[in-house]
C-alpha cells in the first residue's frame, strides 16, 4: 500500500514511517563520532523515545534513556546492535532498530 492512497491526516506517524521509512545516509553520521542519537516513534500511540549510542573506551554502548531496551522488542539482542555500531554500519543499526516496535524518525551525531 502506498501513502499516496492514504489520507495522511488520518494515519499515525508510526504508520507513515512504516510505509515510508526514514532514509539515512552515511554522511549524516560524523567521522570519529562520540555519540549517535536515534529519535524513534512507537507503534503504541505514537509515543516518542530516544535511543542513544555513546562511545566509551572505543566501544559503543546503547541506552534506552531510562527505558528498558527489551521494551522495544528488537529482533536482535542489544549487543548485536552495539557491535554493528562499533563497525560503523549505522544504516544496519537503523534497520535493526526498525525491526522492533519503533521506527526511526531522525538521527543526529556529534
């Protein structure tokens, strides 16, 4: 189903992202990045959350910013997502996040 056949005023942000996923490019993530933040939208009432990847001792750690990562029901274990982040494969990280009950809306880095 395409969004052009759906009244955009009647669909949720989650449904919009489900049909038209956020298109991320490698250029959006800075080189030698210290921190990457994914803004996500939940399938439950379009609740918004922040997933944070912060580098510590050369490795990224993932945080739900106060929410348990299990709440997001990723199809991957958190360490698998962290390892993809360590490899710098941020598009894969985005796809892994999208495998759960949230969809990525925006990404920022520093």
